C-alpha cells in the first residue's frame, strides 16, 4: 500500500467517524416493544479499533483503496420491506428479523461507518477462511463469522476496556477455560486460529445451554447468567425479543448490531460501498519450536522483517518465543521456514538471555592449563548461566569476559567455552 493510499484510507475513516451514542424512540414494531434507551455503538466498531486495524501490518501491506471503483458514494434509502426481504434472503440458520433497532445499525454501517466497512470487507478476506473452518469443525452456523466484526473490527490485537483481547474478545478466565494459554510471554487470545476454534466451541456450548442461536449470541456478549436472569424476569420466555427489555443495555444493541453486520457485509454494493482491494499474502506454514528463540534472531537469519514476523505470530507478547517451556508454534512464509531449518542450532538462544536466574547456578570448575601456559582458565557455560554470574564467581568483570572471548552484546549459550582468566 502506498503512502497516498494509506492517507486516503485514514481520511475515509475520519470522515465517517461515528458519534458514540444514538437515541432510539419508544415504539412498537413487529411485536417488539422497544423502550427509550441509549443505543451504543459496539466497542469493536469504535474509532480506536478501526485506527488499530489501519495500522495493522497486513492492512498496510495487502489492502489498497480501489481507485477504479465507480460509485457516486451516495447511500440510497430503501423502504422497510426491502430491508426485511434482503435479510430473509440471506442463506442463514440464525433468525435475522428486521425491526427499527436493526435499521438503526444498518443506517450506521451504511452511513457514518461506510469507510470503515470498506476496510473491513477487505480485511475479512484474511480471516473469513479461518473463521469458517473453525465454525464448520463444530457444525455451527457460518454466519457467526461476522461476530468478530462487531467484537474487534477484525483486529487480532484488539483490547477492550474490560480487558477482553483478540479477534473474538476473550476475557482471561473464559479463554483459559477453552484452552487458550495466557502468560506473561504468550496470549493465545491473539492467535487467530486458536482463538477461532475456542470461540466456536464456546458458542456451541452456549447454544447447548439455551437451544437458541440468538440467545447464544447475546450470551456471548453478557454471559449466560445474565440471559438466565432476563428469562426469569420475562416470566420464563426464551425468545430474545421478549426478554429484550430485561437485558443489559449493551446486549440490547449487540444482537441487532450483529444482524446489521450480516446485512451490510452482504449488501454493501446496494449502498455504493467499494470494498478495499485485497492482495492475499504469500503462502505461510508453521513449525514447532522446542527451544527459546528470539524473533530478532529469526528475522536476521531467515530473511523476514521483524514486523512481519510479529504480525504473523500475534500470540507472543514479547519477541521471545519460549520454546523451553513447551513446544510453540511459529508461523512464517514457506521460504523463511526453510531458512529456519537450514540455520539449525544457530537460531536458538538460552534461557539466560531472557531472565535473571533466581540463584547462582553450579558452574563447572575452571580447567587450568599446564605450568608453561600463559594463563587462561575456561569454564563451560551451563543452562541458566549469565556473563554476570560467571564474572562474580571468578572475581572478574563482564567487560573483561567480553574482551577475553570476543563477545559482543550479552549473548552466551549452553555448552559454550568461556575464558575467565
């Protein structure tokens, strides 16, 4: 993407930046008594998340504004029957009725957020195949692939005000419950593939609880306990639109926003929205890393930029891939993987380079040279050793150790011979 194109994208989003709140009048439509309340834009579709998506490495490198798209840019208006008919034509399992609240969100996406929708349409080409494969593996409706649109604006590193993370916005507790590792070094909520399978499993479990996909979606937003409370307050009714007045305010807008997202992601052409062109990335593959390794070292040896490496592996919170703890997945272009394999042990770094040991490890006793030697005791570096603790052990300095051994930086590795005198 050229700088000019990037500026156009940013200008589009800024031009159509949404107001944060919208008022909805009390009325009765399609049998739904909607009381006066504040209709809030889903957090994932708010400006800061769209900004983050625009700054994402994949967006900047593989999305480009379609300057050949011929459209007036006008957003035509249609009668309610047209919107209702279009929703009914979607090949969906989940019921998507039309009403005044859904219309409010359709107006939002096709109006103020149309520039953002153009970018999301392009980004969906990256992620929809991943979402669909995960959803299909649990035999649940494929229209749920549009849930991350309102959850995260398709940003794998999105973080909500409440601390939910990733494309599917998992909280730590729920993420761990569904097998996502979250530590100081790894956050698999950011992993598009693993998080998608966890989300599919979670949605299936929610459906098993309520037997209704609309309630499962609402429960994904506010938790099953809140849905159960609303059902009780509604006299045992299990229809979303019947329990609607008893739901948390955010959830009252969540399902209509999801329905509207399905509408706009399918009928964007009818609203003169030009999707951003997508150039799919080169083929990638994964390799299992069973030792600690730094991304900087991988980038240096494998001919891949550090930014690309981070973008392809957003689950790692630092540049360290902690393979010593357990096998870690590393995603790279195929050519880079071949270079990684060819580099062999030269890629890896010991744990000593990434954390300070809590106690001085046992160091091999110096091996002294014969009487005629001109000094020069050596030690063999063991796992957990650092230049600092070796220097303290032998009454010398780090600077002297570096000078004696021609070491640049602080990197040493297990098995290395170090002169201490």
